[in-house]
C-alpha cells in the first residue's frame, strides 16, 4: 500500500519508550514513501558531524537528560527543510511536549504545510518494561535497569502524553495498540491511517 495517488503524508508518531516506534516508523515510512525522521538520528548525525547543535545535545544526553527545546527545534527545522521531506515525513520522537507542538506548527506553517495525522502507539507499561529489560540484556545496556526504565515512562507520561490531547482536540489523533507481531501492528497502523487521512 503506497500513499494514495502520490499524495503526501506528514505524520507524527507518538508512543512510550519500548512501544516499537522505531521499528514501525521505518516500516511505515517505507510503505508510504516518505522519510522516517527520528530526533535520535538527527542528534546522532549532528553529534557525529561535530556541529554546534550536536555538541550541545551531547552534553545533555550524556547526563541522561532531554535535550532543551530550542536545540531540538533548530535541528528539526533544519531536517524538515531537506529536499527528501518536501513530499512528506514521519516524525518519530518529536514533538516531545506541548511547546514543541507549537514549534512544529510554526515550522509547517512557514513552509505552507500542515500535519495529516498523529499516530499514537499504545502499550501496557508492564509489557514495555519487560520488553526493555530483555533488550537491555541482549544489547548489554547495564544502565537500563527497571527503575531507570520506569522513570523514562514517567517522564514520557508527564511530558509527552499531553500532546495526544492537543492532537485529539484537532481531530488528528489515531491510537493503535502496539502489542502484537510486528507485521500485525504495521497493518493496524496503516489501516487506522487510511481511515483518518483517506
């Protein structure tokens, strides 16, 4: 399934850590023919490239803190101005709070564009904790302990969950259960998106 008659798809992907956002972002982007833009990837590209924004971001991530909005906003604005995002994009990990929703609105308005939908992958907290602990064990992430993971989920709930409310009020929010086989979740997301946008 490709985007209907070459139409654009400008999407935001929401969901708690461990809900499978990264995996689904890549799959959806491929099916829709738009770039998956992860703030994590943008940060890594800037850090690797030694940009000023990258150095600033690294100072925060090294302490396990979220990168300040002004740094993140500048990186996202720059990334969405790239030619490959002209016909659409799937943003993963941005916006992270209500202030960033306003910034994304401004970025899109300046470019004469608008968001098509906000897809939220939902997942039970206990399932997510179990999933992340297993991943930490496989990948040797010693710092991903249960208290750290639960804290990340709390931070998500405090800062990111209110974004769902904003997009729901605008009629743009589409919630999809993220628990299940990867293919199954992808089809669920595409089906929900088609009914929202199509």
